[in-house]
C-alpha cells in the first residue's frame, strides 16, 4: 500500500509540473516604439545593454515595478513596459510596409497631448518669455557614455553603481 501511495504521489507531482511548465515559460512580446534601450538595471538611466527596434520580438521573463526583464538574442536586460506590446501592427503605406515609426519621445509627447499647436498656443500666451535657450536645448544631443559619466559624477543614478 505504501508503494502505491508513493507511486500516486510521484504521478501527481509529475502531472502538476507538466501543467505548470507552460505557465512558467517566458512570453513573447514586441517592441512598440521606434528604438528602445534594453538596460542592465530596471532604471531609466541604467546602463544600456543593447538596443532594439520597432517590431522586434523579445522574451519577457519577469516583471518588476513597470519594468520587464527580457531576453533578445543572447542578451538579457530590462525594458520599460511602455516600450512593449503583446503584438504590434505592421506599418503600411498602401500595400507596402511603411519605413516609419513613432519615436519614444513622440509617443511620450502624444500621451501628454503635446504637439506643435499646443507649443504655438503657449508661446502666444507667453510672448514675454525668451524661448531661445529652449530652442537650443531641443537641438542638443548627449550620447549614453556622456550621460552615464554625468550621472556617476553627480551620484544621480540612484546608487546603481554602488557595490
């Protein structure tokens, strides 16, 4: 009788394990922005492990406070949930695939309702403000290496570099 119970228990555990494997398996999602940085840590300014483009399929492994740990190719890292979708539609121009996509910045501004008409209206209401520096700043670019150095010098990375 004891042998039968052991056998039944083993069978039960095997069935539970087999049924649980698909639930534990990683899910495939797609990149929903033009270009996204896969970061080594789940932080906005975390070091970039790699970048992925619109429509790239990634394997989502786990979730943490709005960030997904993903695997793409041979690289693992973190993508913010706003950069991912279960599926994305192919961009088409007529019968041809379109060669365009919205950038992450454009999507962020669109989500806030910001557009050129909003900016123009703000400028009209605030004619006494000098927008020259804002216009200059909009044209400035900073590469990721410069940004990382700035964050480390100012200890602005939330302690991500601490051991």
